C-alpha cells in the first residue's frame, strides 16, 4: 500500500470495495483479497487521521494557553 496515497483517495477506494462486496457477486477469493486491501486502507486512514489530530493539537496549544 503506497504511503503517498491521500486520505481522500483511500476513502474513495474503500467506497469502491464496500460497493463491490455489498453487491454479493464477488468470488470468495476476490472477496478475501478486497477485505485485506480494505484493512490496509483503514489502517492508512487511521494513521493519517491521527497525524492530522496531532498537528491540530499543536496548532491549538498556544490558543489554549491564552485562555
């Protein structure tokens, strides 16, 4: 999984995977592969969200000190 994949691109791919699996006409082996890809994408999204949260907390810290 490319680390350079954006959060938005990862979410779009997750939507595609969800739609494909939701249709119920994916072969078992393909479904397992899609599920594994989705798990990696979810981990990537969580990592990016965590990094964004940390960055925002650093930005907001000086504002909280002034309260």
